[in-house]
C-alpha cells in the first residue's frame, strides 16, 4: 500500500510573494491532532510554510522526496520504525533538507542519538509553541538548536561519555539495556539485527570495563541516561 501524504492546500494569491521566500516545512507526527496544532503554530509565522504532513516514516520519505522541503519536523516515535535510524537515511536522500526532532522524551541520551544521526534540532513537544519556529530557522542557517531546558544536561552527558569513548549508537543501546529491554527488543526498536546489538553490548562492556547488566544500569543512572 502506498504511504498516504497530506499535501498543504494551495496558497491564496495574496500570500504568493510571501510564500515564495518562506521556509518550506514537512510535518511528521503520527497523531493528527498534534500535526494540526503544530500547523496552527507555524501558520502564524510570516516566513514559514507547511507544504505537507506525514503520519509514518514511509510517508515521511515520500514527502521529503516529493516536496524537497528546507526542514523536516520529525516526531521521535513513529509507528513503522526507528526515527533515529531514519534521520541518517533521509539526510542521504535529501542532503539539503535539515531535520528538527520533536519529542516528549527529555532524555539527554535520546537527544545525543538524534543529533549524532544528523538532526540539527531537538525540541520538546511541551515547548513547541515557543521553540519550534526558532529551531526551524536555526536549522535553515545550519545551526543546532536544543531546548534550553535540556541543553545543560546534554552538555554534561557529552563530557562524561567522551571520557569513555561511547558512540551515539552505543549510548542508545546502553540506555535501552538499562531500561530492561532484551537484545531482540532493542534490535526491533532500532531496526538492527540481534547479533549487531550483541556486538554493541560487547563493545560497551569492553570500553567501560564492566561485565554485568547491573553494572551497566548503575553507570546509566550515574550518567543521567535514564529519565526519572
């Protein structure tokens, strides 16, 4: 079945000149009400135009390829795959399209994984009204934008993890291990093979000089990888 993409309605003549220079945005979220709310926020911005909406990753890919937007606003939790993995794939397909992640997850580890995959923005949904337009404009300028409430914690995480040389993917695997997920569950969530997850687990244990899951959980807690 072909992914369904919601294209924005044609603009009125009175807005034609304004839209010609506007930042073109695709909104991707699996909840219709959230997309409608985000559209209302962005429609009040004079230089931002929503050109399409997508409800799953399949329609995200189609929307980016068809519309070639300046910015993709991407929900971190989509129903048909890993948004973090999709970020890298979308950047390869459309390198001119910048990506701003919109999420309820305020975990520094998730933010690091998203930014490491190629996103330029990470905005918490509860702050979208005030921050999303700024994040979109920053992305167009090639600048990174992180919700300020998360930025300090992310900086602390980056500093501590750099000492242990963990990659963004290893951080995400570590976080999911500490949350109690099995290798099979993590593989499904990240769209990787269980063998690849076991390889990541082995590298993490080796880098950290640890041997048990309990040690990994304590490490994850000490580094703020788990939400309270």
